[in-house]
């Protein structure tokens, strides 16, 4: 009874805590968790970088259908976002304020960021979490090797681990908004001849919190592996394929205010008036919406690994991969000009029609393939890796008109068909050297060449873009590990790294004389970590200095597109604090907090000027210059925490009941770089609760029941948005429209997992 009462007191105290740690009680399991094929991208505990390692057990605590980014929400400096409002469909994350296009993501060392947009669309993978063996998040430049440059972090996902034992697992869950997840997994374990086979099938459906923001996700994961009798050679084939169909909800909900509004408009009151679940996409008429306003995409990842250990010191691996993606988004468009589709105006009963309502599909059909290779030398004092990657990407962008209210189009009329290709080559060398007991140096030198050719854009097919970049990315650091009594240890580390990043496809939609520059980042990090059986803590400071960072300024380029503009000087500086406390076996407290300054030294914002709000005749663009402003979507405070209690703990128990209280706080986020509070997302704090019951006995490895209550106190909040302003010359009125993505209030999920 005393323990239960104490549990309640701890919960009440934890409600004010906003924090979770990446410093673990258990020593770094890098060498145990990481297959050979990912060694080139993974970091050990001796590395001089800020690293978080996530285990399958940690993922399984909350794997009830939410998208992969939400399963990483308690990692330091992470902020998640969702279009559908409940984190099932299109979801993403930012780390240290940098969006997913600036985060390097790999599966088993293979790059998965889309080469053109540089985005990672986790919705395409379906139930990725159920097949994940480990995740390593490297904040800052880190040790990213393959794919685009890491300007905020690297996320290395391993999903090819296999057990020697046969197993089968069935998982089912149900939650608010009619969210269902069904997963079936089976593994043969090691069979005759050294073979192993694993398969996972999953189906995930949700209606979404936002109107018509449904998700229909299917995925298949298959692994086959062979290991030689002497265990010196390993061959593995990995297939991960996902098919998604989601209702479009990427417009958000609009708000409106002017410089003459008094008092200042509260955007959340406007959201309440409009309706926080409102979705205007696909509106045909009052009360009617286009039924096929959807996003449809299928993508398959095929990976073949060959790993060989020559002797106790030397090993090598070669990976060949092929990614095949194809899909489209379907939409209804109101009042489209025939001329924009290369079609003549039509005449009906002596009336010339210049516009029509229509439906269309915008297609992307792509092939992405290449090879990743490395050789490793390791002895007691030296760990040397050198290798590289060669990749090629081919994409076809085309559009089909499916229906026109007024006719005037052939069946499946293709009004544009534009190709793009991108070749990426790099080679690198990394060394970790032990000088004296406890003192390690790290050096990483990479050369990368990118050739990116674009055969026109949908709105500007005549604009061709041919680009070639060469980057040299050095990284270096020192770490010192000090052993303490009772298996405790400390680590002091510091590093300096340089990264470069080429512009994405949208950045090139400008005149040939106004091409964007590549971005450059210098990252300085220093930290201290202490790790013992009962207590762990860490502090990491960073200074990230950008040159030519690409940001939206509202400026229209000379082909009529709103494009990102290079900003000469900007920086991110902050401190990340983590702690873990485990005073007794039945209680664990994890906490983290990030305090940062994220500034652009000088930026000019642009806005359109119209004659009046009746005629909307565009006149010009005006501008205003700001100095020392906050970078958009970069909160100064991010914090999180988890308190875990096992109230009925006993060493002899074969069953375990856990209670998790999870906290997250995100400070104010500005929607642009003007640092205007009227163009921002309000700070928010959230509380989630998880109840877990684990039972095992002779015939069954584990039965797990999970109940999760999200946003326990029904907080009204938004985690993403965008904004733009314009000016009416006649009335001297500045108007601002901001669009937000409201998230669900209190919602629930319950799941049952049976492992044999």
C-alpha cells in the first residue's frame, strides 16, 4: 500500500517535469545491436558526438499505430508534427529546429531520403516500427556518410536483425478515430545450412482526427539470411515494401487578421470558430467534397548485403540496393484555365469558355539504386573504416487530367511529362584511435560529388537546370572515458564537423541566372556524460554556424514562383541536458531539456501588394528587413520526461505491471523568420499515460497488454503551420493569413501482443 501511495505522489510530482534522457543506465550496446552492414554509419560509445540509442523494447512500449516519428518524440531536441491530427498518416519531425529534409535517414546504412525533395516520407513504410531492431539518432552533423548532408541530425534505422530461435508474434490494437493495427510476424530461426527467414505483414487504418484525413497503410517485410559454418561470411536479403492511401489534409486551417484588428486576433479562437477538424481540400460545393482527394503511393526497398570477416582484424561489406516508387495524388481543381494545360478555349453555344472545373492526378514514377561499400580494420587501439557509395536516381514527373466538367480534354490527357536524374558519389575514411587508456581521437574525411539534372518543372517546363556540386566534409573530435568505482564511468568529448548540402528540386525553379547556392554548416559540439547503475546524466553544448542557409522569404523569383533564398549568416546554439535516475528496481525517471538560440543575423522578407480587396490586381512586391530574428520552427525550449513505476515489483514475479507518465513541452515556434508573435505556434505541454502488463510462462514467451492515453488533459494545441502576408494599397492594410494543423484532444489506444 505504501508503494502505491508513493507511486501516486511521484506521478503528481512528474506532472511538472518536462523531460527523457539519451544517457542509458546500461552500457552502450553498439556492437551487439549493430549488424556489420551498418558499421560505417553507426557510432560507438567512444565517439565525440551526441547520440541516442533506441531499442525495440522502448519502441514496443508505444507501438500502437502512430507513425515512426512519434515513437522518437522523447529523444532530446525532437518535435513531431502530423497532418491528420493523431499521428498516423503523414507525420514528420524536427531535430534542433531542422526539418526532415535536413536530417539524414538511412536503413541499414542505405540512404532513404528522396534525392529530389530530400524528404523522408515515413507514411510510405507502413508499420516500420514492428520490424525495427534498433535506432541511433546522431544530433548535429554526426557521422553521416551516405545520402544528403546532415544539418540537424542523422537517423540510422536497423531492420535486418535476425534471431537464431524460431518465433511468431501476433499484435493487434484499436484506438480513437477508428484506428486499427494488425501485425503478424514469423521467423524460422537458424535452420539447416545456415539459413534464416523472417516475414512481417501489417495493416493499419485510421479515420484521422481531421475530416477525411484517413489512412490506409499496408506493409510487407521479408528477410532471408545465410551464415557460413565458420560464421565468417554472411549474406542477407532485405525487402521492405509499403503501400499507402491517405486523405489529403496538408492545407491546414486558415486564420486571418490585419494590422487594423484591435484587439489582436487570437488564432486559436478562430480555429474554434471554423472547427478544429475542418478540411477544405477537395470542396466541390457546399457540403460536398471530391471523394478521391487522396495521396496514393507504393514503394519497395530491396537490399542485398554481403559481409565477410577475413580475420580477427579485417572485414568488409558490400551492399547493393534498389528502391522502386510509383504513385500520385488525386485532386479536384476549381476554375482552371485551359491555357495552363496547353489546350485551346472551347466554344459552347456561341460562348467561349476559358476555364473549367476538373480532376487531375500528379504522378511521380522513380527508380533509385546504387551500392554502398566499406572495409574495416579493428584492433585493440584502432578502428579504421574506409569506403564509399555510388547511387543513381531517375524520376518521371507527369500529370493526367482525368475529368473536365466542360470537356475539352482527351481521355487521360498528359499535359506535362518531365524527367529528372541525380547521380551521387562519395568516398570516405574514418578512424578512431586510442592514444592512452581512456583517450580516443576520431577523424572522418569525406568527398562527395552530386550531379543533378532537371528537365523542366510543372509550372515552368521551359526551365532546364543542370547542376554539379563537389563537397569536402571533414569531422574530427576527442573523447576521454574515465572509469569510476562500482562500474560507473564518465565521458568528456568535443568535436568539430563541416557539412554541405545541395538545394532541393523546388529551389531550382528559378531562372538560370539566379540559381540557389549550396548550404554550408560548421558544427562545434562539447559535452560531458556520467553513467552508473543508479544514476546517469549528461550535458552537451553545440554551436551550428550556417552559411547560405536556404529559407522562405516570400520573394517571387523571375518565373513567378515563391522560392527559398540563401541567407548569408545564421546559427543555432544550445545546451542539451539529460538525466536518468533509478534509485530502486521499481522506479525509473528519465528527463531531457534543450535550451537554444536560433538566429538569422539579417533577412529581408517580401510580401505582395494588391490594389484593393475587391479587384485583387497585383501591383508589386514590397519588403522589410529584419535583424537578429529567430529561425522559423526553432523553439528556444524543448523538454520531455518519462516516469516509470512498477508498483507490484518482485524479483520472483513472472508478470510485470508498468505505469508510464510521459511529458512533453515545446516552446513558441515562429512560422516565418520575422519573429512576429502573430505568426507563431503557441507553446504547448502534453501529458500521456501508458499502462503495460507483461506476462510470460513456459508455453508463451510473452503476452503484453498496452493501454495508452494521449493528451491526457485534453490540451488544445497545434504543432505545425505556415503563413504569408500581403498588402492592399488602397486601404493601407497589411493582411496576414496563417494556416495551422490542430491536433487531437484526449484519445486512447489499446493493444494486445502474443509472442510465441
